[in-house]
């Protein structure tokens, strides 16, 4: 059974930083591209960042380019999202996501709140 478990969310002031982690179990992690999504209150869930299996290919939403960095450690089956210069509009529940054999897998999310 594939499981994704996020951690690292919390309350931070604008301009601050947080690092989210997503530990993956039940799959061959190094074979999976990984994503981070976020969902703000009353809004749809949006893609924030993606990383390819080897970690070389990375893509970001325009709203986070230059501030967020996605990375992975295939020895620890973990993907990270380093979030710098946080803004109040980054407030959301952040979800880890992957697709395996056409099936979408999501974590339960971790809440990030950025105060102004």
C-alpha cells in the first residue's frame, strides 16, 4: 500500500521560511516523479512544484519561482519543499502527490499559515 506522509507545516511570519517533507512508503520511490500541490481556503488545489525521478528536472508555478525549491532524497524515500520569503498568499494546505500505474496518490496535507 502506497502512503505519503507530509510534515513541516506551521505558522510563520511573512518573509520567513519553512521546509516541508513528504515520506513515501509502499512504492519504489526512485521510480516516481513527485509533486507538491496546495489548496487555499475556498480555492482549488493547484500544482506548486514537480520533480522528476532522478531529481534533475524541476518545474514550478510562476507564483513560487525563485522562492521555493523542490528536492528529493531517494535514499530516504523523501521529497522536500523548501519555501523561502513566504507571503501571506502562500497560506494553504500543502499536499504531496504522485502517480503510480495511472493511480493518483495523495498525502493528507500539512497546513502552512503565513502571517503578515
